[in-house]
């Protein structure tokens, strides 16, 4: 084997070792969550022994469903549906509104575009916690409603920016050909731009769903009626136990994570394409 080939093999082996180590570090918390959800509470927080799969059962899951199965505590299915509806509307509404805004900033010429886009970029770095209380006052008429939990999050400056950067790379010749066929800006957007931007839409859908599904601060400010509460707020039912039942807390956490994993598996092909494309563009 030549020196050059040996060096290349050594670099490849090093890369595999680093990637394997990174994968183990990232997957370890998820594995710990899954295994902990299947173990008795007194064996969950047990150091490295907590990683060993012993005494596994689905008792913690049945205990979670039993704890949220009455009119006094609310029903697990009811909280799940609330979370699903809120996330679905935010994702679908956000894809429509934010993609159209990104297209207007990236491909249309209009007065004040650059200044308004600067405002959008600045808004994307404002922490939500800093505006949560003023926003709660503005939305006071929508307290204890699903609309109040959806409406403020449909328009997302960061999503607008992601669409903007993706649309900039679409060849202008495609739009010019569409216009020669008689399509206006709206027709060009829906018949040319959208079908060629699946990676961008998949990426924004996953990131938006991840954020909206795990919302805790905003629902805790806006809801007091269990009928409209989303699933994440109900983790308080289990964390408030004395002593805490870690097996049930981990089971609830697993049920909370599963929809996000399903969402990622559905859109992973386009999501990976988008991330890989961003890395290549550097």
C-alpha cells in the first residue's frame, strides 16, 4: 500500500471513529429515555446501571394512561389531539404564509423590500421569552382557546429567512419560462417554485413541528381550562408526585417524543437533502 493510500485510509478510519462517538453521545439520552420508561422507578436513576435493560415492562405506560383518564385530570387522548391540532395548523399555515413571504423577498422587486427584510432578520433573533408577556396581553381575548395557542406562531421570521435563502438558488430561467407560458407571480410560485422546493418545505415543517409540539411556556400562560391544554403541560402531573415516579415520567416523555420521530421519518429524505445542500453551499 502506498503512503498516500495509507494516509487516506487512516483519515477515513479516524472520521468513522469520530462519527461513531458523536452518534453514541447523541443517541445515549434517547436510549436512556426509552429504557427508563420500561423499568421500575427505583431502577431508572441508577448511574450507568440505568443503561442496562433489565426488568422491562409496559407498566409505566399503562400507569400514564390511567393517570390521565378521568374528568378531573383530563384524558390523554384529549391532550394529544389538542397538541396535534395546534401543531398541524401552525405547520400548514406557516408553510403557506412564510414560503410566500420568502418568495416575495427573494424573487419579487418592490419598494422597501430590503428594509423590511432587515426587520424580519432582526425579529428572528428576538427571544420569545422577552415578548411573551406583552403578547399575552394582546391575545387576552383568546385565552383558553386553541386559536390563541396557534395564531402567534404561524408567521415565523426564521422560517421566512430559510425559504428566502433556498429560493435564491432556484434558476431564474425557470420563472422566465413560466412567465412566457402566461403564469403570474402566484401561478409561478405554486406551479414552479413549490414543486421544486420540497427540501426547504420539509426542513421548515420538521423544525416548526418540533417547536410547536414541545411548547410549554405559551400554553402555561394562555390556558387554565384542561379542555384546551396541550400534552406537554401534563408532565406536571407526574413530576409533582412525591417521591417522583421516574419510570412514569420517562414513559410520558417517550410518548411526547414519538410524534416528532414519526414526523422526521416521514420527511427525512428531503430534510437530509436540504441540510446537505446547505453544507455544500457553505
